[in-house]
C-alpha cells in the first residue's frame, strides 16, 4: 500500500496550565504530550507486521541517537542528558503515531494515550485512575488537570532518576555510551509493545473528567460522615421514642393498677 503523500497535521492539544509547582520534569512531560505528531503511515492490511517494522526502525534509531550523545565524557556529557531524553521522546512519539495510523486508530490517539504508551512500562501505577481494563478493551478516562498533574509527577520521578543514572554513565565514555544506547533500544521496544497492544485492541474514551484521588477520598469521607450523622440522629430518635413508649406504658399500667385497687371490695 502506498504511503500518504504528505505528513498528517499534528494534533494540537490545549496545553495543561498548572495552577501549582509540579516540578520541571512533570511540566516538561505535560508540555510534550500536548502535541501529537502526524504520521505518513497508511492503514495496513497487515498492521501487526508493519507495526513491528516501525518499532524495529525506531528502536535502532533511538539506540544510535542515545549512544552518540553519550560519547562526550565527564562534565561535558551531563550537558547532553536532557537533549537526549527529548530526542528519544520525539522518536518514540513519532513511532506511536505511526503505529496508531497503521492500525487505523490515529483518531483515537490523544494526550492520555500518548502518555500511556510512552511511560506505562516505567510507571504503570501512575495510570490506575486514568486507564481501566474491561475485558479485552482499555477505557481511558479523559483526564482533568489535577489527574494529569498527578500522573506527570509520578512519571517525572522516574524520569529524574533515569536522568541521574544517564549522567553518571557519562564518566565511562565508551562502556557508558554502549549501555545508554542499549537501554534506549530496549526502552523504545517497550513503548512499541505497549502501543501495539493498545491499538490492536479496543479503545474507549470516557467524556467525563477523572476525579482526583484526593477529591475521591474527601468525597468518600464526607459521605461517611453524613451517614454517621444520620445514623446517630436515627439512634437518638429511636431511643427517645422507646423511652417515651416505656413511660407511657408505665403510666398506663399504674393507672390500671390504681383503678383495680379502688374497685376491689373490702374483705
């Protein structure tokens, strides 16, 4: 099948404007996934084979790019850590877009799906409130700002750790470069695996925003408090009613006893 004559227009997603300081790495991640790259890949009759070809090419490119940037030794090498991360993300993001297009799922590729593909293998727990598996389908809840910030912060911790380890490897020029290149190859292969699993199956997107975890907890606590108050009020009302009924019964029994005593004939 012939390829598209021109690259599809990149998807521009409204950037997430954070209302608090979530960290440089987290904000960089949110900014990055706010633009989905277009793809020249057509929908394939054999998307699985095409996706593997795309994945192998991207993994090789990522490994070569990372290894080359890791060659400068010592302090000079530290300066290439962030450029390397961004370049690898760009290679991986384009790969994800191409795989989605190959499966004919380009329209379903949004910010949440890109985040999931790029970082699910390194921070799976970060997506527990955003992605839910139902049978053979994945349901993506369209995340609000608070949910995206929480996901990005969790991912940012892992990214920061990786950046430090990459910086340390710069002190071993040749061996370090080989290790960095091999890891970039492996990392890109994992991203490809996630993307293939995602786009080869069913994808649903909910239109409601994700309720942040802390807000959910607060809601549950407030609900529990209301229930407890209602139960206490009910208990108090029942206790009052029982007490009233007992008093009434006692008064009635006393009145009957007195009446019976008055009517009793003398011996």
